[in-house]
C-alpha cells in the first residue's frame, strides 16, 4: 500500500514536471536531439516533447525558407548549414545524430 502511494505520487510529480517542458529541458532530459538536417528529432517517445519538436521544426522550416529565398539557395542547403551550426552549438550532454543515424551524447 505504501509503495503504491509512493509510486502514484512519483507518477503525478513526473506528469507535472513534463507538462512544463521547454526545448532545452527536453534536450537535456534526452527526449529531443539535433539532427544534421537542421531539425529537431525525437529520441524517446514523449507527447510533450513531440509537440515541442513539431512546433520548433515548423518555425525552423519557415526560417529556412526565408533564408533560402533571400539567398537563392534551396531549403535543403540552408537546413544542412543550419544543422551543422545547431549541432555545434548544442550543449555538452545533449544528443546529436551522427552520420550513421545513431543518437550520441555530445
């Protein structure tokens, strides 16, 4: 009984802490990582992290399109350049996807 109560309280605590998840927190927790193509990838299934990923990726795509149009480049070219920058800038301990498609900690 006591173990069930503790487990329930822990589950509620985790639900509330995940609810307030930010991009940086999701990356630090290992839910999200940087992809070489300039977008965020989902590492571990989590509804809140997936929602953040989709929102960030929509904003990144819109920005990539603006930059591509302004500079006469393809969106893919801009995204690839941005991906290299995002991967270089992500904090130590966060995940990036390597050229083999595996998630590795930076």
